[in-house]
């Protein structure tokens, strides 16, 4: 076998070197002999004239035997490995397929019947399936159902809400891989119709809640880059609104535990004072800068945008009072 | 003896020439089947089926722009698809490293074993097409042109698929390394 030399970008060299391991090894002489023997037997069977092949009845009998064996094997497989085996072995059953509800149902059964200790791991593996399904749908240029996106977001949110129930190192590793894959989905298909931002932020929030450092993953995602205004400028009022708009469909997250360097993008519902650094005090009411687009008139708060209109109303009221006095 | 000469002899039904072709390509075909099915015995059976097809149909092979290697892997690809269709098995995401398979693949260096398992786990994150291209490229040793001929796609399409797959693997593997390092650091503390 020739060596197919080819040049690759420098940053892929390590990956290539690792993939080269797939070309290691040769079959043992016994295995070679065995495979050659099977190949010759099959070739001889195919070359036989039709009349010399197994009679039809025998073929049917063999077919039945095969079916029974297959059925028994499937039952054994399910008993031994649970529904996970079927579900995980069927990555090509995608949303929209008639078998898809059955696949999801099997997953739910598997999860429900699993011992408590194994549930987090199982849930993460099921989530891997959802991500693969999304990847395959995108690759086939098929629409990604909203439910699939919701499922992913809901799961990550639940991790973020109950970090104590997750085995940290395992979950962190798994979540980091999923974040990486989600990022690559977006990188590979710029301008894809489905927005992964919500999933991304939810998964990053989950990662964050378990003590992971998303920045260390170097994902180059604009939504995951903490904005300096959110953490270090106590006098800048727009931080709260700017942060809130980063999440298209905000999901309620638990009250965040204080961290030395909070990543503001994961905390969409925090009040502005939450972004103040430790020790800083918020500005007093009177010093709150006026929004130039919606100024509040100090004497006419009911007409914030048209103080002259308020003045007219006041004059009209005074005239009405005078008329009443005249009467 | 050139491959062209051996091919010509094999087409005439010479068993020795067929044997030489088999010896030359059996490892690559087996590796392809193993990494695609994830199962040692299935890979062995499918490899035998591929060579049975070669033996019975090599008379009809003519190098009309498709080299023998691409023709061989077209057969392998077709057998694989057939296997999934017939047996109702879907593609496996995971590769089973049974004892026989470990003996087949891995050098004695534990570092290689670790990296081999690591790359297999990372490959679980690839789509079916991406894995096909990666396996043809790295396990079977085909170049982009031959992969394109095998899968009947354009070279550019193969190149872009391969790049996408490599980039995905790089990200997964890079992160795993970083994580392992941080874990090792924690243990030291």
C-alpha cells in the first residue's frame, strides 16, 4: 500500500499524527489464511451454476433460522445492554423518521430503568445523540426541529440549576467536548438557518456552573467572550441591557454563586448591581445618568418625553379652575 | 513485477496473481471494515466477502480511469452498505477494541495505545460521511483522488469533507489534552 503523502495546515499536524495510528498493524498469518479461505469458499459458491445451489426450501429454512437467531440476538442484546444499545446503535434515525418516536421512547425507558448513579452518564450519552442528530440534519441540509433545540437547551439548563447532582470531572469533560462540537457545527456551516446561540449559552452556563472555565476552551465564539463593561465599569448603566440581549430566549437560571471573575454572558437576569466589582457601591438614585432617548423631566415625570405638553396641560387645568371660581 | 502485470494475470484467473493482490490489500480492507463496523469478526467476514467479489468479478475490471485500489474500495464500500441494509444493523458509533483487535493494531508502546483509543473516541463525534472519508484516508491509505473515485464524488468535495472532519477532530482532541493536563495538575497538587 502506498503512502498517500499530502500536506495539511500546520495546526492539524498533531491530529494527523494521531490518525496515522489507524494504519498500524497487519493481520496474523492465521487470520490471513482464514479470510482467504472464506473468500475462496464464497467465490466458489457464487460461481456455482444455479441448479447446484441450495434448494429453495432449504434456503427458506435457513432464512427462518437466521431470523430466529437474529431475533434471539436482539432480545439478548436488549437484555444485556438495555435500550441504550438500540438507541445508540441507530444514529441514522433522525427527527422526522417514523422510527424516531420509538427511538426516543426507548431512550426514556432506558433512563427510567437505570440505577440512579448511572443516570447522569446516560443523560449525557443521550445528549450526544441529539447533537449527532442535529449535525446529520444540518449536513443533509434538512431543517432542525425546534423541539430538538429545546431539548438541548432544557438539559443544559437543568445541569446549570442542579450542579451538585452531576459528577463533576466526567460531566465537565463531556460538556467540554459537546461545546467543542457545537462550535464546530457553527464554524463549518456559517449562515446556517438554525441558531445555535441559545444552546451554546445554555451549555456554557452548565459548564460554568460546574466550575469549568469556558474561556480555557478557546472556542472563538463571540457570545462566549466576556464583555469588559459587564465586569469592570460600575458607572456604565447599559451593561445590564447589553447582557440581557445576548440570549434570544432567556431561560431562568439559578441565582448565581458569587465568583471572583463572573462571566456576565451567563447571567441574563441579574440586576445591574450584580456586575459591580467587589467593594464597589452602586450610584445613588440622583446620579443615575439620564437616558438621552427617554429623558425624564424632573417636574413632569408623567410626560417624560414632552415637558412642553405637560406645561400646556397645567395651564389648561388652571383655566378650568378659574372658570369654576367664576361660576 | 508491476501491479499492472499482476492485475493482467489475475484477470486471466491465475490464482497466484490473485493471492498476491490479496496479500497486498487485505490489511487495508480489514482496517477499513474494522473502523467502519467497529467489530472484529464482522470486519473479518466482510473482508472475505470483498475478496470473494474481487475473485469473481476481476475479469470484468478494466482500468478506465479508475485505479484498482479505488475499484477495490468501491466494492468494500458497497459490501458495507449492503451489510447495514441486510442485517438491519445501523452504523456503530463506537469501535470495540477486543483482544484480537488490540493485538492486530497496537504497538507495544503504551503511549500509542492511549493515543489510539483517544482518537477512536474522538471519531465518535464525526458524521458517517466524515468518518468514511477519514477511515479511507488514514486507515486504508487512499489519497483524495482515490477517495473521490471510491465514493464517486468530486475531489474538491472530498477535500472539504476531510478538512472539516480533521478540524472537528483537532478541536475534540485538543480539548481532551487540555483537560487531561489540568486533571494531572490537580492530582499533583
